[in-house]
């Protein structure tokens, strides 16, 4: 059992702190007789770079200023201040919301957004200004994925504060929603995380007791993982020191599911806390189609176009990725995780999984 | 607290029984020197009727026969027998699978399906022959929705057999997967079920303690509810005797989410156990857009086309549905559940929900 340091509660305090400091700064500016203004890094594409150091996209040095003294800024400036206020309200009262909800809630305060993309954009501004992701100020996506395995957590939300749950308590998997995302990690006997794209395989892994046989926490990604799940995987990696292995379909889209967990997306270049740079794309590789003689389908034109894009993408520069992209292009085949069932339902657990984990641990 | 009769275990036994009887019949035919054959109701569109009695689509009297004595039947007949065998294996060993998995698993037995639609169709044949849905023989969808509230269940799956869980144990909601679907209901203090289309609202309802204030089990549908969730809602209604209230967006697609829970789909005309005829579509109604002065959007051409289809659909013949379809067509507006946030985050819980429940209970 590992002992784990507390962090989720401290995180919430820091978010409240930064929002309050933002408000305080605006007051100071006004008290000095200045128009209040906010400086933040520009998120325009000419200010997004791939950082080999962070192994993710980051924002460059270019700044933008929103000032109440500029009539063209007045609308987005007001929207931004309201959004920061609303984020503070949610976080302070420990209520959660969604992007859709924020759009409608604005109307309750007489703040107008012409459509939801406009309000989404302002929420991204708040993320950029305070340097935390929207999940940290309680704006969650609709989607949720799940986890299963021996990890005991302690809730920090109202009515559940201090209550604990072991994540083997429900064998369909425990949903990764606001309550779990904000929970403290108490103890675990696991020594790795295995993340899986498909729900069917996640259930199979639980049934075959992969969590026990491989001492693992199992995460169900539900396709492209929601941001809160990416953040949760990062926490498992950073706070618990667990290596992360990602399994997805053998096609460019499956590869990218793994890559976004590892290195994030250009859209989140203003955030550092959604990536797990040391997570490992563990399969299904193009080369597995050959070596495991898996049933496969022909790549479509769209698949091939996507492979060409990935080949040039700076996140894909490492040897493994380039090698597998080349094999995909050569064999022009793809396959799914479920293809292992061709050799029986438990083949993937009995043979493929131990072989691959051994190979990656070496 | 209500005491609840056991049923999930008995159900599993009945499924195994019917599959074994099917096999026994085939053996008998062969021992008599006959070509083995299976008779089942036809699922062609000319044999699908709306039944006012069952309040769902049902199959008519037309039968089809698959016989090993007919060379054109040999392929689907063999596929059907294999699928029934595989269903029996899964159910007997309490292993779960998905439609995708079945397609690949067939290859392990030397059974060929030209594509997944072909294997899906054969699984539907097995449903038709034995009169149980594929979830009953452990073939589950990838999607899963969630439930939250005071209901204690007892698992019937291996390794969890006899263990109990109260469904308030995880405040993000408890996933409705194979383990929960097959669990026995032990006790509950709830007197109703409130089913909600959107995840954001489900979380809001938990935060605002709707389960306590309204003595309810809360179900998150995740859009169009997966079949296993529809089946689970039916169980809550039939085994626990709880009335079911469904809340979805005010547009033809939201209406249909409610309708499919209530009266099912034509695709499942061969099954009786996926519907909850007494469940109530509780909002958001077209008339609510007017009476609650909700922010709304213009109906698209596609929305209007869909409304015309629903107007003619036999499932929509009742007064409430026809009235609301007419209002939609008149005001040409739609709105989402989140639109209530226009009056503050808790307005939907403080005002709308109690008013609507009172109205429907009267």
C-alpha cells in the first residue's frame, strides 16, 4: 500500500485564490483611476508551438490585452469578468455546471452571448488567465468514463466530505465525474494503470480479473477521453507514480486517442495539466496485425489521409510512432481491439496483454 | 422500505433453459431422421404491427422456417445454431460480450459472417427464437448510463455473488452495466424514478439532493437510452412498482427519447421486455417554452419534418403528445433542459420539477 499526499482540496483553494486575485487587481486598477484591463497569452495559431520539453503544445510569448478603456473590448471584457465571477461562485459553493449551462446562466445575470461558441471561448479565456482547466472551477463535460481497481478515494464534495470509497465496489466500473475528479487518493495496491478505449474490453478485463492478475487500475476511456478523464489519468501518474499503458484500436484514430492522453491537443496549449507525457501507447500496433495474425480491414482513403497528417505532426516524431505509421501505410490494414476474440474471448488477457506489458517494462 | 422479490437469478435460469430446449429439439429432429429446422415469427416489415394492448410494436402471425434441408438456409441456420451455442456459453459461464465481439468470436469457431450487420441480424434471430433480449444472454452494448438514489442491490455475477451496494455510494452515479443489470433489488425507500436525458442535469439533481427532496431514484439516460437501461427502468417500474417520470429536451428528438422508453421501437417488435408503458413523458413540453418563458431556438426544417412523422406515428396518438406536437408546429421553437438556468442554476429543481410532478400525480 502506498501512502498518498493530499492535493485535491489544496487545488480548489488555489483556484479560488487566483480568481480572487484577479478581482482584486481589477479593483486596484479602478481605485487608481485606470480602466481595468487583463493581460493574457494569445491563443491565436501563430502563438502555438510544440514544446519538446513539455512534450505538448504550448503558448508562446505573444500577449493580448482586454481593456475596459477600449470600446471594442468592452463586450468580451465584461463577459470575461462575469465568467470569472461565475466560476468563483461555482467553486466556492461546490456546485458543478456544464458549458451549455454557462451559456444559459449568463442570461440570469443580464450578460449576453450571441451563441454557445462565444461563451465557450470566454470560458477558455478564464482558463488561460488563471492557468487552471475549467474542470477545476467546476465546469464539467457531459461525457464521463470509468475506472475500476484497488484505489481508495476520499470525497471532498458537500454531503460526502470525508467519506471513502474503494474503486472495486461496483464491478461495472466507477464513473469519473465531478465527485471522483475532485476526490483525494488515500491508498492503493496497484502498480500500474491500464487505459482501454472500448467499453466491451473494459468489462472483459474486469471479468478476467486483470486488475488482480496485473495489479492494475483499469480506466475505460469511452473513445476519445473526456478532458476530466485525461486530467484524472495524469493525477494517477503524478500523484501515485503509476506508469500508464493505453490500449486502443489499430488505426490512426486509435493512435490519436493515445496521443491526446500523452501529449494533449493544440486547443489546450494554454494548459499544462491535461497531459501524461510518460504514458505509453501500448497497442494495438500496426505490427501486431502481422505478428498476431489479427483479422483486419482495409484502410479507407480518409484513414490514409489522416496517417499522412500524423506523420508530419511534431507529437508523432518518436521512433515507435513513425515505425508504426510506416507499417500502417505499407500493409494498408487496420484492426480493432476486439479482433483478438478471433482466438477466443480471453486470448487478449491471457497472451497479448502479458507479452506487451513485459516488452514495455523492459 | 419495500421488500422486493428476487428475479434476476431466475431469469438467467430461464434463458439457459430455453436455449437448452432449442438444442434438445434439434437433437430430437435429427434422431427422428429429419433435417433439423427452427420456426420463428417473421420480422419483415409486413409482419410488424402497433399493438394498443401492449402499447408497443409487436410481430404478427407470419412465421419463417430455417431448415438444414434447404440449401439456401444452410448458412443462416448454421450461424443461428452457433449464435445460440455461444449465447449459452456466455450465460452459463457468466461472461459478457458485445455485438462486435460476437462477430470476431465466430472466427474462433470457424463460423463465417461476411460483416457485422450479418452477425447482428443472427443475434436478433436468437432473441426472436428464445424471446429474451441479448442483454439476457450477456451481449451488452458499449454505452452505459447511470443511476443514483437509495436502492440497495445484490450482485449475482461471479466474485460479487451476494455482495450488496447501495446506489448512493458514488455521487457521480452508479454505472448501469452488466453487473447492475443482472443484480437483484433488495430494498429502497424511493417512491418514484426520475429519468433525465442530460448528464449535466443528472449531476445538478444529485447536488441539489433531488433524490431526498423528491424521494426518487435518478436515472441518467445519456441521450437515447441504451437497451440495457430501458430494460433496467422497466425492472424499476415492474418489480418495485415505482412510477417513472422522463425529462428530455423540448424538441422532436427529446420527445422520442421518452417515447422509446415508454413504447419501444419497431426494431424490437419481437421483444416485450424493453418497454415501460406506464412511464410518463414529463417535460420539457412545447407548452413549457411558453408558460415558463424559456430561452428557445427556431425549429429546423429537419425538426419540422420529424414532427410530421411523429404526428402520424401510432405510438403518438394520445392527447398529450398530439397537443404538444401541435404546439411545436405552431410556435416553431424548441428548447433544452438547461434553458431553465436562465433563471438560476437551481430553478429547475426548486420550481419546475415540483410543479410538474404535482400536475402529473393528480
